[in-house]
C-alpha cells in the first residue's frame, strides 16, 4: 500500500450530504425489477441477418429494500454484469420494467432519466479504465456535479471532501493522475466519484475483485462506513462467496440469465434450497488442511445461452433432475418481505411432479447456533 494513503477512515463530518427525498416511504422497496429481459442478437450469413440470440438476462424479478445490501452471485456468464448495466440503463432492456422508489424509470409519469442518474451510481470492476487518464482525480470526481449544474468551485470542494471520506488526503491526491495511484487508491477514487451526485443506490460490479486481500478488506470496511454515513443502499456483485456473505443482507443467485434463489444471507449460506446454490457453496475451499475438497461439487460448463435447455436450465448439471425438470420451468414464487427465502426448483414446490417435492425442506438442516454471518461493529 502507498505510504501516503490513510489507513483509517476519517471521522464523520459535522454536515453530511443528505440524500434526495424519500418518495415512497420506508416500506416501499427502493428498487423493483419486473420481468427484465435482454437478448443480444447474433448476425451472420451473406445478408447479415439475425440467426440467433444470446439470452443474457431472461425474465429477472427481484426487489431491493431501502438500506440493505443485496449480493448477486453466480458463475461467469450468468448475466450479473449485464443485469447491472440494465439497472443503470447503460444497456436498453428488451422487456420488463425498473421501478425506483415507486416510480417507473423513464416513463412519462415516472422518474426521469436525469433524476435517476443522480439517484443511482455504479462502481465498475476495472478501476483504471473507468477513470480518464488525462484528468486529475479531483476533476474526475467534480465532473458529474458540474454537468448537473453545480458551480465549478463548489464541485471541486465537494470532490476534496469526498476524497477525505474515502481515506485519501486531498492535499496529496487531488492533483494526481490515475497512473500515479495504486489499484486500491483508484477504486477509492471511483467510489468517491460515484458519491459525488449524492446517490441513494450504488451498484458495485466486482468492485473489490482486482484488489489484494489486505486492500480488499480496507475497501469493504470503507463501503460499510459510507453506507451508514450516507444512508445508502447497495447492489453488490461478486464471484467471492465469502465477501458476499460478509457484506450482504440478502443474496440473489443467478444461473444462465435467471434468478434461481433469493433470500437472507444467513438462511442461504446455512440452508440453501437450490441444488446450484448448494454446489456453489460446497465449492468454497476450507481453511482446514484436513478438510480438502476431493471431488468437484459441480462439473461441466453452463449450457449455451443461445439455446438454453428446456424446462429448468440447471437440469443438465443437476444430480436430482427428473422428467418434470425438462418439461416445465420452475417458478421462483412471490416475495413477501425481506425475510422471504425463495428458490426456483421443483423439489421446493409440493405437487410439482418431482419425486422429492416437498421433502427437501424437511431434510434440510436447520442453521446451527453461531453460524450467523458476522457483522462489523461500528
């Protein structure tokens, strides 16, 4: 780590940046996603016609409650990053709708794209390419507020304040260029830039995956501090199951463009319902050298997203698959509140036609005392 980088998070300022007004009230989910779909066309042939479609995101439904961190996990190619870009409207969706605090995004009577851009910001995985190499980091952070009408001097004052909030001394870092920073410092700058417009929701797409473990821990602690201080809500995308368990309140599991399980983090990690989720969790390496993984819990590659399997998309790799899995696609079900634990599996649906239907819940072990996710102290 650079010696000039501060190791501790600065104390709270007397005046913090207040988020926009809460339109829907505390019970209203901050973000509701309904039947979101994105298929990318594949062209070929002499006439360059559409010959197929990549089903990157295919009918995704979920909600993000105010003040929570929703972790999203899944194998590479399952649609996590595409989903993040759809939520940000960096990529236009084919079908479905995104509702922010009770108002549809981009609709005539909903929230405008300009308001939405201020309320939702994103931190990308590649900390270097997401910064302008020709701009000092102070100018990169101030750019957004200036575009939205803030006076240049005030925008730069806010940029310096946010640098302090993310643990970088303004007098040392404000005029540095991206190539003069370490990976952890660049990611802190990206977080500060995302906060410059006083958002309510941050989408973090693999925001710590490229960092060393010691720096990763510092950035995770920083994210938890900023969440409390700025009253933020997070959508946190990561391959690292331990990181997701550490920072998330609820977890959403994706497979081949669909949501296969969603629920509170403690319930999913202690008692997963979907076979894919169980395989993912079983693939984590143990810290005990005597407890080695001798056999891979999940084999084979995910099916082709251009032509996914009929029925349940996981059936080609599932040891519990039966005829009904090929004939009928399982439904995720409807959520009730933040404690709802759902899985799109025929074994979890009594009367579905699967021989194990309704029996898995009785066979599933209950969470053991002391296995709850450990939380950071303030």
